[in-house]
C-alpha cells in the first residue's frame, strides 16, 4: 500500500563546499541534497555531500524492508558542490539497486560523460563502471516532464497522467553561470518547487514566479546576506555569482503565492548564528520562511491549502512532522 505522505527531508543545505565543525552543527555543513518521498517513489534532488548519509539511510531501509533501493536522482546543474557526493553514494555499489540519474546536458549522454569524468583515475580510484547498481543516466530537456507511477518512470511532453502519478516538471533558468534546472514535483494536489543556485532579478524572476505559483513549499537559494551580496562590511561583492539573498527569496515567494519558503544553499562562511539572523530577517518579510537544516523533515498538507495568499503559516504549522 502506498504511503499517503508527501515528505521532504534535508540532507545537505550548504553551498560551494562542505563546512563541518562546531560552528555549523545546528544547520549542518553538507552540500546540497534533498530527499522527497511521494506516491511510493524516492526522489533525490542533487548529489552534494548530503547524499552520503542519505545513501547509508537508504541502504538501512532496504535491509529492513527486504526491498532493493530504487531512486530517481535529479541534478539541478553539474557544479561540483551538487555532484561531489555521488561517488560515495552506497546504493550505487549494490547490484540489486536501481537508479535513474537525470539532469541537464547538451546531449542525452552529457550527464553520464561528466559523472564519468568526476571518477576518472588518478582523480578518483573507482570509475563509474565500477558502480554496479542498475543505472539509467541521461540528460533531459526543458520541454520534458517526468512521470512516476505504477508503470515505472517515463519522460513525457504533456498529456493525461494517472491521478496517482508523481509528475515532475522542469524549468531551465539562466540566472546561474551555465544555467540551472528548477524542479516542480506534484502529487495529489501537493506541490514542491526546488530552485537552488538562482539570483534574483529587479522585480523578481517572473518565470520562476509562474513556475512556483501556489506551491506548498518553495526551496529557494538564499546564500548571501545583503551586505555580502553588495560588497559591504569587508565582503567582496558576489553580484552576478548566481546566488540570492533571503530578501530575494522572499520576494519570489510572495509574488508566487507559495505557502512555505525554505532558505537553502547557505554560504560556507556563515556560522549557525549568522544563518539564524538571516532567517529572522526573512521572517520579517515573509513569516512562513525558515532556514533549511540537515535532518529537518516536513510533511506537506494532505490537500493543497485553499486559503488567501495573505494568510501566512509557520514551518511547524505547515508540516505534520519535523524530525531531527
């Protein structure tokens, strides 16, 4: 029987590079990785170092259930902090596991070629071919959507789907060097939008606003403080780097009418206190905003919320369970 919950768990929330240590213990130091479970499907957003503990957890679940790991891994883009954990993803070495890896690329083979280069000796001792899980690796285009249902996983270009299908739509943005994919995951009227590595525009990104319209939760890049972004207080300016401030994330959330906002991709220079301060600044603009942290698990409402956009909710009110 399919689990009725639509759950989201953060396994890595940092940008650029991992930052382990006592100063990042609350929000965590692993790079980008988010697990989504809906309709009996496991979907992994990005493969930063957060995918390493997630891999151990999936292997443990498989042993407990007696069912092999089956997962779809979606890459937002192919910068190192979004791929660096994959060589250490335990299920990839299990011949009984089945993995699909989709993401951007100029050709269907582009994603596989890049992942293979990341694991080419002498840079890394174990090649992609040495990972014995069943794999489908391919680049996908913006016009395609991914449908997951009882018949498996397929790519489609619109058309009718089963009411029980998990549907994933994508949007290509040019607000990050080299471009980036945003993902919109829909199941039973509930919606999650993942928009990491994006930089806000004057008047906000109208394409993202339309893509994220009325989502239950928007996960949005918020790497830099306004002072850091503008090059104040001793910081070098990061304008044009392809990352947002919490205020930019809030502006997009308000314009899109989303019901929750997770600030994501925290700068590796920021300790827990700094991230907390930025969270409070965001909540002054958009009260349902919160800073994503490792181990945080949210369950989306059982139905898409029917309420005015002006009615705000806290992260705790939006979720039915929060785990550490």
